[in-house]
């Protein structure tokens, strides 16, 4: 019997692990939505469900950064938001404002993931250059959406621990974006895309 190539085996294990984790996350989000009826919970469920689906059907990567540093920043950016804690009274902005920002951010995340489709992945890799949808405006619309969601959460829950987690997790998120660009930079199509779309996260800012 011909042995399974190491890269294929590693990819299969990664799909299984990520798929299982996000399946449990989606179940929790569904339970939260059924309990609270919050629109943001429904949008978050839709967003993370796409991660589950695209992890299963994603394309094999042409190039993957499997370095320790890339693994750490990916893990920190993913795990950090799970440490957020709701404070209660004491919001810095009206609920309607923070909910609106969160909904807009999650909407951008969903559009970005749908645009990526089978090119979606968690670790920095090249699964094909995508230039449609929100990627026509910025290079990392999914990360921009998450940053907006996290900013809204801090406004609603201004706790020192939450602020510290956001600073660390979102710094890791930005570094992750830069590592992705380094990986994709080996592709001439991506270099041409960067010449057309100069902004990484926010048009006119960064």
C-alpha cells in the first residue's frame, strides 16, 4: 500500500481539528442566538459556519508558512477574542451604536469569507489570489471586520482585561496579515494586486 504523503496527511489532520473546533463553536453560537435572539449572535454564527464549511472544501495550498512564529500569531489572534468578558453597566457608547458597529463588522467578515470561498484558510498560505468583493477595496477585509467588532466590544465593555486582550490579539492579527502578504508575495498575481489595492485594512488610513 502506497504511504500517504506527509503534506496530504498534515492537511487532513488540520481540516479535521479545525472543523471539529468550529463545529462546537457554531453549536454554542446557535444556542446563544436561540437564548438571546441577538442579531449579532446570528451574524457571528453565519460567519463561523463559513469557516467550518470552507475548511472542509478549501483548496490545497500552493505555499504554506508553517513556521513557529506564524503558528503563534495565528493561534493568539484566534484564541484572544474567546477571553473577552462582558462587564455589564458602564458602556462608553449607546447599545444601538455598538450593536450597529458589530453588525457592520460581522457583515464585512461574512462578505470577505464568501469572496474567498475555497481559498479561505487560517494559517498564512497561498490558496489562490482573490480580488473580488470587498477585496477590491482592501487586502484584508475579514481582519478589518474583526477589528471593528472588537472595537465595538471594548466600547460596550471597557474593562482593563478586555483592552489588554484586544491589544494583544489584534496586534497578532495585523502581524498575521503581514505574514500572509509575505507568503502571497511570491505570487506575481498578488504583487500586481497589491499595486492596484494599496490599503491593507482601512482605505485612506492603513
